[in-house]
C-alpha cells in the first residue's frame, strides 16, 4: 500500500469519526420540540396555580364581607342599647376587615392581569409549537427520504459494479463456449472427410506408420531366411 493511499485512509477515518460524533439533526429538533412542550407545561401549571389562588382569595373575600356585614349589625345593636364602646370596637374591626378586603381585591387584580398575560403567552406558544411540530415532521420526512435516497444510490453503485463484473464474466464464458463449439465442429469435419479418424490419428500418419512397420517386418523376415540358407 502506497503512502498516499495510507494517508487517504487515515483522513477518511478521521472524517467518519467527526461525522459520527455530530448530533443527529432530527434528534435536535425532537429535543427542541420537547423543551417547548415543557415550557408550555410550566405555563399551564402557572395558570392553574393562579386560578387556584384567585379562587381562594375570592372565597376569603366573601367570608370577610360576611364578617363585615355581621360587625355592622352588631355596631348598630350596640348603639341601640347605649353601648357606644362596643359599637366602636365592632366598627374598628369592620375597618380592619375592609382594609384586608382592599388588599385582597388588589391581589386578585394582579393575579387576573398576570393570568391574562400567561393565557396570551399560552395561546401564542401553542401556535408556535404546532407550527414547529409541522415543520419538524416535514424536515424529518425530507431528511429520512434523503438518507434513503443516498442508501439506494450507494447500493445501485455497488450493484452496477457487480453487474459490470458479472457481464464481463459472462462474456468470457460465452467466448470460451464459442471456441469450444468451433473446435468440436472442426474436429467433426476432419473426421468426416477422413483427415482424422475417430481416435484422433490422421490417415497419412497411419499409412506412414504401417509402411514403417511393414519395412521392419520384411527386413526381419529376410534376415531369418538368410540365416536358414546353407
């Protein structure tokens, strides 16, 4: 392996490592979406808490109003029987309760104002979250489609290479088959016209071999006859 090839592999490995460490964009969108929903949950909880507190203050106001009405009656009764001291005490307590009611009314007003702001924020956030969810799902679908397309293209590239190699192998096999068929046809033609016999030896070679054998046989026969003569 050459130096440049090793260097290229090293760089590619580092790039792959960096890509693998990158945050998944879809996961980031999901996390952001969940955080927005958590914020909406906090607002909903805040609205519930304010309404609960407001109901408690309203109930307290009703109770104090009833107590004031009672003190007012008691003060009138005390005056009727000549007990101005008791009437004064009742009216003093009445003023204290009235002051508490004024404070409660102020708190209720503040809570109502804050609640209205939270409700407005809640509505806007709901719209934002819904728009974000729609956008997120669209981006997610687009991203997944892009990944799928990339995988398909990569697969098609690999398949293309394999098909190319397969076609090359088929072409080689076809060429060998054609050569084998041509050789077989040629041999059949040679056998048919007598150039080759079925054992694969041509007639000329066979005849030459027979002449050589006959010559040796005749020579040996002459030697035997000469040896026999007196």
